[in-house]
């Protein structure tokens, strides 16, 4: 399993992170919206980074006070273990 971390600097990047997390779980927008108790349209707008006063002010405030927002998610489909077809990144050999 791999863990990915990235800085979120805008509403669009936040929406991208939410979409990626949703897709990793294998959920449709409709499924996640139902879990959140919101409409699919609301979730779609969030994932698209739809500009809004709250989102704009949130990221403006973070920039002004030099605060970074990070998104982190685990991808269980991305296996970092070495395989016979992919050598280890540290150059070591696997032993069986």
C-alpha cells in the first residue's frame, strides 16, 4: 500500500484530492454523496473546485498566514513491494 501526500493550494486541488480518495474507495459520486448526506450536484461542484466565497476566503486566509494544507491518502491498489518484474529501488536483491 502506498501513501500519497500533496499540498493543497486551491479549491480545485482540494476537489481533486477528494475525487482521488473517492475513486480509490471505488465509490461513485452518488455513493459518496449519499454517505455525506448531500446531493450529487454538491459533491460534483466540490470535486470541480467550484469557486465560492467560502473556498476563496479559506485559501486566501491560509496564504496570508503562511499555512499549508496537506492532503494524504492511502492507495491499497498501489503496491510498493518489489516484484520480479520491478527491481527494488534500494538496489538490494529479494530472497525467497
